[in-house]
C-alpha cells in the first residue's frame, strides 16, 4: 500500500516546504504536471514550474531520461533517490539530491509524486 497525499501534513514539515514539489499523475500516467513547487526550487530553476509538465524545461538532450525516470517511479510504485546535476535550461550546473516517493489515493495507483530537491556541494 502506498501513502496518500492526505497522510502528509505540511504543518509537520515547514522547514522542508521550500525544497518540496508535488506532481499530479494522470490516470494513464502519461501526463505529469507540477501542482506545487517550493520557493527554493523556483530559485534553483530560475522560474516558476507550477502548472508546467515535467520535462517541459529540461534540456532537450536529457528530456527522455527525465521522463523515463518519472515513468519508472509511477510504474514501479517505489521511491526514487539520487544525486545528480540539474539538467534544466536555466541551470545545468548545480548538484542536487532528489527524493521522489509516489503517493496514491487508493493505495495502489500512483496519482501524485511528492519530491524534494536539495542543492549539494558535490560531496556524497
């Protein structure tokens, strides 16, 4: 069973909210749209991403990789974690750590992703 969005109270994690994002996943999993993007992420990317599709502003060379990553999280229903360099058109130089667990209203089908993006100094 997967946790639901309702299982997470933002009031319990106020210090994390600037680095958090929510992605709505369509019923067929084909459309991934940022529902909410924290202010620290907006600063990293240099623009508001809320309402945009995932991968919309990713550098074209890396777009398929990013979309495959998100599709993999939805299909596997498992959290994803990694350290990587941003591949955004406005920032392709910052090292970040990402954690993206899937969420589900019915405990089975992934309908949302909750993510964190934390800038790192390159040391693991």
